[in-house]
C-alpha cells in the first residue's frame, strides 16, 4: 500500500493559497482521489496488476466496502 501524502498536501496548499480558503474540516483521501494506491516498484505485482486495478475500480464503484478501522 502507498499513502500518497503528496496528494493531500497539494490539495491543502491549493486551498490555502486561494482567495477564500476552505481548508477546514475533514478531508478523506482514498483510492478514488489518488490518496492511496499500491506499489509497483520491483515488479513484484506485475502479474496481478490487472486484478489489483479491478479491485480498485470495485472499491471506487462501492462494490467492495473497505473498513475504516482495523
């Protein structure tokens, strides 16, 4: 799993730099908005990348519910 903290940081900076910042509140970053993903380095998941992408699409579509607590 990758936590793409750059996505949240960028969104915060864009909001903070606007004339009317709306940086307050709770912002959730997940598969749908690029906040998390999976690592492809090393070629360890090359053979199942299509399956992982299908699971990600199912998560975004709401067909797979991901629990928020372990």
